C-alpha cells in the first residue's frame, strides 16, 4: 500500500470521518474523532478509518472500520486495524455481520459463543436479531481477540 498516511485522526477530520461512516452505512453513533485512526490519501482526504470504543471499564470494541469504495482492496483497512491493535490492550471485541468474519479472523479474532458474550453485546445481538427477522441482513457475530 502506498500513498496513504495511517495515523491518529485530527479534530479537523471529524466531519470527514462521519461522512465516511455514513457513506459505507455502518453504526453512526459514538464517532469521537479522538479515538480514531485514519488513512489519508495524497490529497488529504480521509479514505479509511477505525476506532476502539470503550464500554464501561471492562469492554473494548474495535469499531467503525471503513474504507471508501474507491480505495478498497489495497490494504487500507488492514493498516488501520494493525495500527489500532498495536496500541490496544486485550481482550478486544468487535461486532460484525457474518460476511465480514473471515476478514477479522486474519487478525486473530475468533467468534465468541453466545454464553461467553459480554452482556453489552448480547443486548445488541438481541435487538439485531429482531431487525434481522424483518430485513434479513444476516447473522451478527461477536468476535474476540485474546
Ligand atoms: C470491510 C472493509 C473495511 C474492507 O476494507 P479494505 O480496505 O478493502 O480491506 P483491505 O484491503 O485492507 O483488506 C484487509 C484484508 O481483509 C481481506 N478482506 C477484506 N474484506 C473482506 C471480507 N469481506 N471477507 C474476507 N476477507 C476480506 C482482504 O483480502 C485483506 O486480506 P490480506 O491483507 O490478507 O490480503 C470495506 O469493504 C468497507 O468499508 N466495507 C463497508 C463497511 C464495513 O462493512 N465495515 C466493517 C464493519 S464490521
């Protein structure tokens, strides 16, 4: 991957992060730029991002992993994820639709059995399953990196 600078986000990039998250259609809540790592192209545009979100004192979640459609398949998400993993303690959790599970397995994440899933994620899974019955969007996985 060349031509991308992967680093901590700047306050001035907050709006671009939100635009990217909306563009790719993932959870638009909790987008505090201070937690984000971004991939920026030669034009200074945010083309990829990701963050680690704390939930209380116990739970850390890798979230908001997104690459602009024009820049996919070039290792942008890999660089963002690797940068976040370098500075984050374990365990680290994430939620994703089952289609994206194989991508996170490449980084060592493993699916967590329902009974071992922290209650925070169980609640979201329950809500998601209700939506899934209506919209058929696929299974929501909770994964963990030890
Ligand atoms: C998923 C997404 C972030 C991948 O971004 P990307 O920059 O194209 O990914 P990369 O090129 O860095 O790929 C990283 C690795 O994961 C693999 N990969 C990417 N998407 C994958 C998928 N859906 N399933 C399996 N593997 C995948 C790549 O082959 C690559 O493997 P390699 O490094 O061993 O060659 C991007 O498609 C996207 O923004 N999708 C919409 C938002 C979304 O679903 N985000 C995830 C929320 S959980």
